């Protein structure tokens, strides 16, 4: 899959395609249905399938501290879209110029002059342009003038309720990982590169791998039993803490630290994926580092017991 970093990097070879536009946060079942429809039209027309996405997401740009927590980083999104067979992703930097761009100007600059779109597949609630003034009807009408066609996708539901990123965030907040997995069609995980942290976990006797989340907020907060994949690991059991480290270094930006229950492989600089299975407790502030050490020991013991019980159940 090819990543096109901005409209200024579009070339003549990128023209003529079938495209869709959206946040695609989570690449959940609803998004997968849109991508499936996109690919069907691309095959019919023998053209590349292109996903257009903003970075940062508009709500993050407008109200960064109030925007919903991301389900995945931009890199994770690209990996998921590539796995679904998307040919190209066009990343457009969302800034003041894009925010204030009239919808018809966006159609002309992006869809017509930039990509030479022949067919558009858009979600049923699609809005775009300055003050979200643009909608599907406008795009379809402009297509008659510019020579492209547009179609909407049907709402994708599960158990009679719309599948959405908002619904997945709620499932994760409720630690309902079974529902999140059904909505995503895969277990929920966070992946990233392991970086050097403060080494406090090592000093406490529980060394942790610290991940770069590349997002201001996480949809999860607390301590979890997890499995770790990547860097030579294949579902290694562990304990993960997601939060702002209130006892030792409270901040706004969320952090993810994972302690492997068995073994201490060298993970710095490697990419790993942490799959969340069971919530052990909420994040909390402790009166001292020593009390924190005792709680980590208790968390580790509880995680071992949970994994042991699960093995016995599965067996």
C-alpha cells in the first residue's frame, strides 16, 4: 500500500481512482463494509482503491483536550487498511486552511484536480467542508458536472445497534473486551515502539516496556491482564498499565507500560502489540512508591491467577 503524505505529493499517476473519505478510527466492522464496497467498485472499474483521511482528526484539531480518545494511531490505521487490500491512503493535514475551505472548493481541489476521482463511496452520515456544510447530495450533484459518480453505504449494525467508534470506546471503558472484539472483528490491541522510560519499574523489581502511543488520550485507563506479540513474542502474558502515572509523574498525555510475567527479553526499539483481555483495577494514586511496589506485586499475582484460571477453563 502506498501512503501519500499530503496533496502536494500527488502526481499524475495518482489520478483516476475510486475513493472514500473518513476518519476510519478503529477500522471496525462498519468501516470494513465501506472498504468492501470501495474495493468492489474499484474492481469493476479496474482502478486503484484510495482512502482519504485527515491528520490530525478534525475534532482533535478543534478541541484537542475534549476530542474522543483515538482507538488507533495513524500508523495502526494504515496497517489495518493495507490488510484490507486498500491500494493507497492520502493523508491530508487538517489545518486552518482546510477547516475554512468551502465544500465545493474541497471537491474541486481534492476529488477532481488532485485525484481525478471516477467514483466515490461515502458513509451514510458523511459531512465535510467549512462548518460541515457539505454533504452527500452536494457531492453527487457536483459529480454530474465533473464526471464522477457517488454512492452511499448502508448503516452497519450489530445486535440492532449501529457499529461505531463511539460504541467501541464505551465497550472498552466498560472493560467489555468481548463486545469490542465483535465490533472490531479482532481483539483490541495497542501497538507501538518500545522506548526508554524512567526505569522506575526496573528499580521496583517489575521492569516494564514503555510504548509510544502517538495519541493524546487512550480509550483505556487502568491496569489490565494482556498478551504481547511481536519482537519474538507470541502472546506472552503480561500486566499493562494505561494512564498518566499519577503516583510518580502525573501528566496529560497517556502512557502504556507493560510488564511481562515471564522472561525479560530486550525490547527497546522493537515494535510490539499489546492485546487487552481483562481489567484488574482502575488507575489510582498511591501515597508512596513503596505502596505502589506492593500494589504492582498484587496486580502481578492477580494476573497470574487470572491466566491460570483461563488455562484451566480452556483446557
